[in-house]
């Protein structure tokens, strides 16, 4: 069914868009405190990583021996969902001071992950609380590690 392939691509693209972009935003902010660096990073992630993820989904579906329509449906859904989700994080970076923009971005990411986790858990008849908790714990780990990585890079390479 093509709808299943589209759902796979949308779910993967949204999740990857949120997690990757949040990690990038938090890490670059911790390392540079530069609005320009963060916006540039988000645009690059939106394009390059969306294409990379779409290619990964494409090859994954080919390895499952899906038909051509399913393969391309998942590929296109992955690309556009990742691209669009990543680009939404630019809005707070442009419109708010950087500290507030980072906070709003984290809240936005949590909202998107919670909504997707809820819908997926409900559709599978699984525990909503468990699914949301699991996904938010992973997002929190990514945010913390990205923050620490940004601080490390700033401290270690800041004099170069």
C-alpha cells in the first residue's frame, strides 16, 4: 500500500528533522552563539540531510523489494517532511533573541515529537505514555550531548 510508504517517509522525515535540527541548533548555539551560523546550519541540514535521509529511505525500501511506487512515495515523503520540518526551526531564530529562540525551538521540537509519538502509539494500540516518554528521553539526550559538544568545541578550538 502506497499510504504505508508515505507514512513511513513522513514519520522518518519528521523525527529526523526534529532531532537533527535541534541537535544542530543547540550545539551551534553553545559553541558559537551566532545567529548566522545557526541559520546557515539549519539551511544546510534542511537540504543536505533531507536528501541523505531520502536516499537512505530509498535504498531501504529497495532492499525490502518494494514496488517502484512505494519506493518513490517513501523517498519523496521523507525528503519533503525533513526539509519542511527543519526549515520551520528558522522562524524563531530569525524572530526572537537567540536565548528565547533556542527555548522556543526545543518546545516546538518536543511538541512535534509528542504529537507524532501519540499518533503512532494510538495507531498501533500501544501505550501512549511509554511511546512519548521513550522518544522525549532520546531527544533530551541528543540536546544535552549536542550542548556539551558545542561547549567542548568552543573551549578546545576557540583559540584557533
